[in-house]
């Protein structure tokens, strides 16, 4: 709206290099830099996932009507979504305190930062209105986020008396984001933002195990006198999953799907990337050089569902070598439950692969991003052919990844549903660089 087109976004920073003070002189031969930093900044975000978020538009369709008129389907027009007249900027405010340091003639250097970021007035779904409205409620500025995090880096560079130059740098960071306030979810629905909770939470059942025999399954169902597991599946038998009755009401179910009544589900993980790190380094000696770059994530939970995770997940009956450990009467201690050829179309199969602790995937990984080995041809050789510099090298991009993912899935693929997508491709190159 006209009164919200402009926003003031101030920022400031201050620093103090303690190492330059007179009282610090006695330790200057060891500590070259010791700088404290503090900063505050504010930014505006327009949440531009929509071309015209402040305009109500009509939904137009070409030849998609439900009735035939004059031998053709007519064009259609529909009433667009409601727009809140109070829609305005999101405000992102960040506080940061940091420390930069350098020791031993700056051979050892690094930094540490701790920050808190507040996202105020984030655009979210408005509070529920009476159904007589007849249309989806508009989006408005009614959600607040809070992010706390830190980052540390450390680097060492040196040259030995024999001419060997080497160096290594390490960085590690982590952050957690909470929903500070979201009045749009008064019911506490698990499918929406929940005030006081972290983002990207994974809710699921706690797995007791796979029933090795019909007697074991019958005993489990008998321990649930108010309905067993009938709310999540049917015809439970040997080879099927047994879930724990977390709320103690004698039946396995998902309650009202709210934070106040989640039934027998609980928070089993979080899809956020935690403890992200990077390591890079290299060395050179005479005309040889070598460098490497590593990158990874220390903690991440993933609930993934596809035919690379579960055998026979789709109705086509696909099964891979790493999925052969499934339950049969001869393999009662299997990792996977019994098979249903129609996969998820079978209600029993769908009940076995509901979100649960047993099949939660560990998304932590370490990826070798780059390895490069090079050699510079000596001047005594190339000067005879009029070349100033000639370097040959061999390089590998993404040659190795160490992870816990099922075969065929890349841990860095950004997906919370099935993990499918284009993976990072490995490539190898041999080349040379020339200057005349």
C-alpha cells in the first residue's frame, strides 16, 4: 500500500583492536591482532515469491471450462485470493559480536562470531476466519522468527626452511531458527508453523520393531485394548511394523494432528543443516603444488520416501540390491518389513512406511569438493621455446562423498519429501596454462 513503500534500514558497527593498545605491548611478539567487533543491521524483505503480492488478480484459464459451448470448451475467469491491506515489509534485524585474532606473525589467524537474528512481521497465513468467507484467508505480516548461531574459523600458514609452503583453514558454523510467534495457527496444527518450536521439525512414530511372528504381532495388538493399530493400518501380521503407544490410550493413532494432541507421534528429528563445516588447504614445494577442498554437514535428519529408500514403494515392483534384507518367514530379523507388490497403493504397506524412528535417514556427510595436483615446468626448459610460464595440472571435482544415504541419493539434494533430484556430478580434468 502507498504508506508502506519506504522503510528505513539503519546499521552500524564498532571495533576495538586491543593489540594496538600500549598496555598490550608486552605480548605483541606473540599476538599480532586481537580485535573485538560489534554490529547491528536492519534489512527489509518484501517476500517476493509472488510477482504482485499487494494486488488482487483474477485467475484466467484458456479453453478449460467444464461445459462444451459451440463445440469447444470456454475460457474461464475466477476470483483471485484476498489481499491484506496492511501487508508491508518484513524486517530482519541482526546483532553480531565477534573476535578476530592473529598470532605468531599472523601464521595462526581466525575469527569467532555469535549472532542473533530477528525476523519480524514475516508474511504468513492469516488467522482462520469463518467458513462463510468462502475463500482462502489472505496473507499478512503476523509471524516472527528468531535465529541464534555462531561461526568459527581457524587458519595456519607457514614456510619451512626447505622451501615447503603449506597452509590449512577450517571453518565451522551452526544456527537454530525458532518460531517466536505465529497467531495464524491457533489450533496448533502440526502442518503449520508452531509458536516456540524450531523450523523443519520431523514428526513420526516411535518404532518398536518388525513382528517376527504372528504370535508377536497378536501380543502387540492385544496390548492395545482400545483399537490396536487399526487407525493407521489393517490386517496386521508377521513382518509388519509395531509402533509404541506413547500417549498410553491403548490405540496407535495420530490424534488430532495438533501439538496439543499429536497422538502417538513425537518429534523424531529435524531437517535443518547443523554444524556445517569446510576444510581447505594446500602445499607447494619446488615446482609442485597440491590443494584440496572439503565440505560437509555434521548433523541433519531426513525423512525420505521413494523406491530407493523402500523396496516396492511404487506399484511397479522395483527392488534394488541394497533392499534385499526384507522380512520373510526365513528372514525374521530383516531390516525392511514384508513386501506388498502394489507398494503404497496397499494400505498395509503404507502403514509400514509411515514416518518413524526406524527409517529416519542420517543426512550428515563429508564431500571432497576438489583435489588439484599441478607442476610448473622449469624456466630453464620452457624459455628455449619462448614461453614465460607453463603449468600442467590434473583436477577432480566432487570425486568422493562419505555419507549414510541409500545408494543413489545425494545427501545435499534439497528435498524434504523424497530426496530425488540432480546430484552433484563428479568430473575429472587434465589441462595446462600458458603465458607467453
